[in-house]
């Protein structure tokens, strides 16, 4: 697991208060929203805030949002491609 | 047995909204069909440009009251014009109370508790009560965007039951940082202004306003219409989003029509909730289409007025009376091309045509649905004799600093204090972590209380309805939202905290976890919130209806730094304490079970104690039946409370044990709910002489009396 992926997993567990989940439990390719973790639309909005606040990446378009949050891998890739703070 | 059902006349109306002040200005604005939505200017924000909102031109100086209170008083006074009478009760729906002032005080880091005195939602009703010299029930309901409609529905129930002849009911909310940024954080705000049912709609426009209806069973000289029926349901689906199929909304509309004794064919116009959010409008449309094969003319006025939140239902009820009186239907402002997915075509221009019956919809967070059926003339109808079956307690639970139910009660029975704050982890120890991951202390406590009351009942079936009280609601979420807003220059408000901050968030969660699709009410009247929730239970829980079982509970969380700033009693005690009590109730006589009844609720005026004694059956009756008194005197009202209790004891000449329950529970608003659990336990464990009742009395600026008895 690369550093950014590990970091984002930790952040998701923290902001979404997934106290019964460890980073290893999160499958990077599994469906993120509506999947086993029980993540829904409100969680997505909380993640949008985190992504903008911590990585300077704005997601304000529903279509892009749906794609970005479809899996953890897509989220990590999107941040990597768009964040001025991640090289 | 049946009897003629009393007609509920709209004797007076008052309205203050972005559309204007008063009925005449509102009608002109609706005829002009021009949106009153503009960039925010009533306070400054750091994130630019300001979003479009609906704001009211009302002076910020003068009375010293916060904006919500001033909006409320302005429309309440309008509704009373032409009447010398004093309403028997005032019922207010509000979500904001004095939060706009609290936001400023917190930003200034003010530690002066006296400045926070208008924070509580209940203070809005109290200030109207003072203004109108009302000494009856001053009640407050907070069910998010359905609050105003819920308040009107409660008024109708009280009038129908004959508990009152004149009730002033409505709603009020002012713009504030919490709602302005809260809905924005949920991406529910349309930057172009709200355009309900438009194919390209992107959300709502947060607004403010207030409206009140003077309702009466006495036929007034000039009636503005009649309220024929109301319907309350809960989606029990999601904390913020409506059920995608609109099933809860459909049931609320159907219930309102059934209650009114009308069919879909009788409805001439539907005033839609229509916020402009893609989800609401779609779900509401589906519900309308299932109920109406050929929907009548319909529109949402929120594209013109914005969404006045708790006030919106009352604003739209007043607008409905304007429509009935003027044979006028307003247009669905903002909608240029109706969304084909919705499958309904709202009015694009105002229409003049006869209208005799209107269905008005209000839906809110927590899946809270409330609908009214208003008509131009009375309708002969009969009603079943008023339900006399008792509310039986089949399960109960409490939480205090001493722990869960038996740990708390054990402490009480050894005459030790239970005051304190139980660790949140322990509060929620029986709840699945996934279920509570987005909840902070208040909601976790409420959910734990409901689950424990159900477990205690031994019943598998969950109750249908939820009636909850809380003096202060979700303090953690409210504080965290505002602190985070300030820390990030208003850039990164938390959507999760916003959703959790509404007063009815906990009751909504209880409904979701227990599948409770019946009425779902949250009252917030300071130290008397539990007693208000009991009044609502008595009003809405019927023996012969589908909804004959309910959770009745109250809870409050201790929060640092907010609790000592907001709750003077908490500050004076110097000991942080919180908790709550809950019941699983059935509306039927169950021999061997304890029943609970509200006997009195009113202001502590000159004759308060006298009236209280009369409501309890008079001196002789009280002496014959009372076995024990649990007295609640909030620390902030020690002197007056002690005097009231002395007067009560002297005038009744009672010689029974009197327990000052706050000495055991500690000082918090929902302490009376814990005391009521204590009372039930005393009766169940045979510690009260056979045939005797336990009275749970509340003193202070309000006087309350509840009676518990073994059946």
C-alpha cells in the first residue's frame, strides 16, 4: 500500500468514525459508496470537504464526484493527479 | 359513541416573509410572481460571493430579542389583530431559536451566561406568551422543516379534544450561520436561486420568516378558512434525504385527507413542499402521482419566498388561506421547464379560479412529514368520542451519571446521588458501532434509551411513533459545526455535524432504527421538554388508529463549554450532569401496568398553583389519591420553586413524602424524564401504598403535573 493510499484510508476511518474498520479492511477496488462500509451521500460530502481542505482539490460536480468516490483507488488517483500538495 | 366534530376556524393570520409583511403585501407579491430571493445581506459572511437567500426586512435593534423572536412576535401580533382575547395556548415551530445571537457570542468568546438566555427554542413561545399575556401552554416543536405544520397540527388536536378554545400556532426561523452554511455544506443550495421542479434545479434557497394562525373552535366574525385535517408521518429512512419513493410523504398526505374526510378528487390545489432540491421534488412528485390520478393545480412558492425552514409550513398555511379567500393560486416561481422525471406540471403563472380545499405539504430532516388540509368552509363531520384509554407503560429505561437504568435506580433507592456524566462509550455500549458512527453524545443517548425501553418491554414489535423532548438538543454537533466554521474562515463546515445538529436528529434516528413510521415529534421547552413531549403523545397517540404505541423520552447532553452558558441551573450546581428517561407506551388499559397522564401544564402566574390543584381534581381528590410527590425545582428557580411547592402543600394539606428529584439526578433539562422513570419504578416495586398515585410536579416559571398510577 503506497503512502497516499494509507493516509487516505486513515483519514476516512477518522472522519467517518469507522471504529470497527482497520485500514486493511478497506478494499481499494471495492465499491466505496453504498458498499460494505455503509458509506452514503452525507459521508461523500464529508469526504469532499476533507479532500478540499487537506489536498486542495475541489469536487463540486456530481458526475465527477460519482466517478471519484466509486472506489478508494479512484479517489487516491484523482487526488494524486489534481493535488498541488501531492507530488 | 360519536359526536359532532368541532370545526377549527382560522380566526386570524399573520405573516412576515421575504414576500412581505402581512397578508396584503404577500398577495401582491404572489400576484407579481417575482422571486424575493437575493444575495445574503442581513449579516456578513467570509465566503464570497454571498449565496442567494430569502431575507426579511426587519430592524435588528429595539427589543433586545434575537431575530427569530422578533420575526415571531411580529407575525403573532398580526394574527391577533381585531381580537381582545388571550389565546389559551401558543405553539411554535422553530429550529433556530436564538442561535443567531449565540453564534456571535461564541465568536466573541463571551463567557457571560446572561447574554445567552434566548438561545433555547422554547424562549420564542415564552416571549410571544409574555407579549400576549398567555398563561396557558407555551409549547415548542422542532421537527426541522415541518415544524410549523407540526405546531398547527398539535393546535388542532388540542382544540378538537376541547383542551383549548383559542390557540395561536405557527413557526419562525431566522437566517443564521448554522442554516446558511449547513445547507451549503450539503450541496443543497442552488446558486441561481431555488427553482422547484425545474429540470435544471440544483437546490433550495435558505430563507427566514414567520407566520401564525389564530385557530379557534369558536366561529369568528370573519373566518379565513378552516383546518379540516392534518397528517403526520415519518419516513424512518434517512437522517437528511427523503425516501426516494416518497412513501412517508404519500402517507402523510393520505392521512391529512382521511382526517379531513375528503378524497383526492376534493382537493382543488396542492401547495407543494417543493424545496428545489433534486431529491425532494422527485420524491414528492412520485407521492403526488400515486395519490392523484389527475393532480389538481399545484405549485411550490419556495422559488419566490425561499425556504423559511420551520416557518415554511406556517407561511404556506397562511398563503393557503389567502388562496381560499381570494380564489387565487400562486405560481411555482423559478420553474421554467418542468422536470419530466417528476411527471407533474406546476403552475407557471398565477391563476384566479375558485378554490375550496387545499392540501399543504411540509417535509423535513429526519424524514419528518406533515400535511394540512385547509378549506374555505366548515364541513359537517362526526368524530369518535375522545379517547379515554390510558397510556400504559410497558417498558422503561433511564441514563444518569450513575449508569444505565438499574445502576441509576439502585443509587436512588439507597438515597445516593446519580448526578454526573456517564462516559459516552458506556452510554452506547449496547448499540452497534456502525449504527452510531455519525452520532455524538445526544443522539447516542436517545438511541440507547429507546433501545433499552424496548428491551425492558420484552416486546419484539417496536412502537409506531416517537415523542421526544430535549431542552438543548444536539449541543456537541452544534458547537463543533460552529467552531469548525470559525476555524476554517467559514470554508469547511461539516455536513455530518449539520445534519446531526437539528433538534429532531435523535428522534429521526430512533425512527430509522425501530422502523417507526408514525408521528415523530420533538419538543424543546427548556426544563419542561419531557412534559411537552407527553402532551404531544396524548394528542397524537390514539387507541383505534394504526399508531397506538410510542416511545416517549427526553434526553439532554452535558457539554463544555455550552451547558454552563445556556443552562443557568447547570452552572449554579457546578456539577456537570446529564441523561434522560424513556418509555415504551401503549394507548390502552393494561391491568398491572403503570399508566402516565399529564394533568397540568401552564405558566406560573398568580393563580398557577390554584389552577394546578384544580386540574389534579381538587384538594380532597389529591389527598385521597396522592401517595408521593417527586418535585422538580431547577436550581435557577430555587426560591420561587420552593414557594410554589410550599403553597401547593399548604393548600392541599398533604402529608406525603416529597422528594426533590434534582438532588438525585443532578441539574439538567431532562431530569423530569428520569424522575418519571423513578416514579414508575416506585409503583411497580410496590413501594407506594395500594391505590395511591405518584405525582411528578414541576415548578419554576412553568408549572407541570404528571400523574402515574398502577392500573
